[in-house]
């Protein structure tokens, strides 16, 4: 929801088109999925033919390790984002992802990951293609301390990992009223994102993941706000890519109005309420790397 009171028909049509695309799901490709979330024959969809995000993403490994039997679709969405194939968000009993992992030396491995849900839409079964990709979930063993004779300088040759940094940009300053596409970016908003990309490249020796999450206030329908927040996150992702950030490590998702930072009284839309809810209209960019 933007800071104004009116919705333009063009914006509404754009959101409707996005929702129609998201809702264009397919039936499950695995065979005979049971009520308790198992399949008689697990089938992975073809990336080239069916994936809506063919290049995949670089997942946050801590989030991936947190996926376990019993997680809901909302929780899985929060941890890994929406499925990478056009499987729909509500009815399908399986979600598929395309994940990239960077190996020692810089080589990239691409894996497919499948989650199968029970009849209550809680995740129960998890599969990898190829199966060996599951090894990425293993926690590395701690490195033995260096022996006393090891020179101190040698133990400091590698740059230490940097904790993830999160930058929050006000959506009202990034986009024109009601807009979420690249054409809706305000000049000031474009400059802010370009400056952020420069800081990312200058502040990290190497980047591992970039999570771009759009948020809205509570005014308007759930569908409208979900679509608007996702559209804005995707636009920020595209501009970061245009500034030289590797698109394979950038994940864009929309949280709609699920994660407010400001709580404001009142149900009727007034100028005071819109102003109070302004902090909730934002785009968070979480960057991690070395």
C-alpha cells in the first residue's frame, strides 16, 4: 500500500496480471502422493521446460537446515521463498526449487530440491536431484587449533566471514504512488539502489547471498499487498543485477503486510493512519559474504 488514498486503474490491472500469473499452477508431477506426505514415485520437473526461475538462487544454508517435517507453506515461503516452478501457492502438494551452491575454488553446483506436503499442507518429505546434493546440509567440522609453532600471520591469511548486513529502504522514496515496476522507480530511489550496489561490491571481498524482501502496510487486500511487495522486490533485484551484482545469488520475495514494524490504531483510512504506517512500506536488502 502506498502513501496515497487512491488506486490507479493501471496499477490495479498490473497487480491483477501478476496474481493471474502466480495462480497459474500445475498439478503435482510426482505420483500417488499420500495423505501423510509421501509419494509412490518422486518426479522432478524439467528446469528448461517448467521453471519460472531457471537460473535458480543461492539459498541461505541456515534457512535450508531449518526446514524439517511439519513446517507449513508460510514457514517454508519465509525460509526459502516461493517455489521456482509454476506450482501455485495454495493447492499443490509439492514445491520444487533450483538451488546453486558455490564449492571451494569458486565452482558452482546446481541442484533441484523438492518438498512434498501432507493433506494438511505441512511439509513431510524432502528430496534432492542429484541425491548427493543433500551433503550441503552437513555442518562443517570445527578446524583444529593451530599448533604453537604455526606463525600467527599464517592463521590470518584468510579474510574472516562478515555477518549479514541488512539495509532498509523506504518504499515511498523508491517508487511512485502505487507502482512497483522499473518504470515506477523515482530518480532518488534509483540512486539509492545504485549506491547500495556500489557499497556491496566495495564492502565485500565476495558476496554469497543477497535477499531482497518487499513489505507493505496493512491497508488493502492481502492479494494486492502480496503482489505489490513482490513486484517491488523483483524490480530492486533487476536494478542490482544491472549494477553488476550476480543475479544467481539474489533472491526476491514479497511478504505483503505480514511483518509490520509499526503498529497504528484505527481501521478507517485517513492521512494520519497512512503517515503512521509509513515505516511498514519498505524493501529490506540482506547481504552476506566475505
